[in-house]
């Protein structure tokens, strides 16, 4: 079953927060989620299963920071390939045991370093550059592809240069492997006007990378950022501007001293509004969301047609 064709038939449901679920287990560890597919695959497997049971059509690998730049802080940059391969294995096993078709996408998140900010600082001693980052993403993308993902999810983009590096790395892997796996790109905005951390507007980012740039995407949209209600105006702008599918997987509101403030019905209410207005093709959750959030979203959105594109 081709996910690109399925997107034209119905709104597909993405999973929710991986880190949120890991924290809820009470696991005593160093905070490196990306190492858990190696050390505690049972925990990651259980989270994938919970999201599939809740209605997720797409699950993302536990590899958000499984690149050499991010893993340097843990001293595990040499184990990046193993991390990614292990994460794909765990996710695919759960997807293949499901009673329906479930796609596995390889999560590729941002790094602790920003190419735009590094360039602006003009520090001659800084060795972090586009070549370094592209290589790090290439190693990750190669391992994800070798593991057998159904596509790539470049997510929580806050820096246009980092996004370019990740897309370029994926493109190189696809060319070498002779594949055309779908690519999702998801942006995290800093304000209600729809700008990245660097000040670039999300629609301008799409134009520079896709419309005027070298890359093709299956989907483009927003994740993290704020709650879904606050993201409606920006999703509306994206939906009117892009030629691909639109994705949205917000936080469960804003974090408070007691955690995130949106319950499953709150998140589902806002996402249902977007679906009713014909703005989305893929919907799920990010920080603070749980299988309960995804279950409610899946239940509400199944009656709506996907956005035409």
C-alpha cells in the first residue's frame, strides 16, 4: 500500500510524544532517549504498540537525536548507526505485527547547534559547518534506510540551514540506494506569525527548499511549537501555499509546573477544526501528548476528507 496514494483517500494519523511516554515509565536513565532502542527495546516497543492500538497509521522511530552532533554530549557518536538500526527494528516489528497497515518513518530531529547562529557569530575556532552537519545526517539517514524505514521525518526544524543539510543528506542516500522514499518536513515556530527561530517565515522556507529549491516532499507542516488552537492560522497559511500534503502534530498546549495543560479532548477539538476546514492530511501529537490524545484525534478525524492537493 503506497502511503502517497492513501493520503489522497483519508487523513492519516501520526503517533504522539515518544519522550512523554518514556518519562511516564519512571525509568532511571541519563535522558538519552535515542540509546533506549539498544538498551531497553522493550520500553520503546511498548510505546509503539500503544500508539498503534490508539489508531496511529504512522509511527516514528526513536531516533530524534540519533546523530553524531547530538550524541557527542553523551560520548556515543560512534554508535549512531547501531542506534538507528536498532530503533528501526523495534518499530518495524510492532508495525508488522499490527492488524492494519502501519508505516514506519525515520525521525531526524535538530541538533544542539544551529548553522545560522554559528555563521552569524563568525567564530573562527568553530568547526561546526554545513559539511559536518550534512555528514552527521547522512550517517543517520543511511542507517535508517538500511534498516528499512518507509520514509523520513525531518522534524522540529527551527533553522533553515539545518533543514537543508538534513534534506541534502537524505537525497544523497536515496540517490545511492536508488530509492524514492517519501520525505516529511515539519517545522517548529517561535511565534504566532509563523516564523522559525531564525526569523524566516514557514512559507518562505517551503518556497526556498521546494518551490525554488531542489527538494521534493510528501508533506510539510508544523509540530511542537504551541497547542493546536494557536497553530490554526499558520496551518491555514501553509495549506493555501504548498503543493504537497500538510501535517500537524502539536504539543499538548504549553508546559506548566504540572506538565502540559491540554487533555486529549482539547487537542482533538482543535485538530478537528482544521480537518473540518479541509486543511490537513496528517495529524498527530508532539510533546505532552499520549496514546489517549492520539486515540481521541483518530476517533474525531476519521469522518473528515483529507485536504486536496
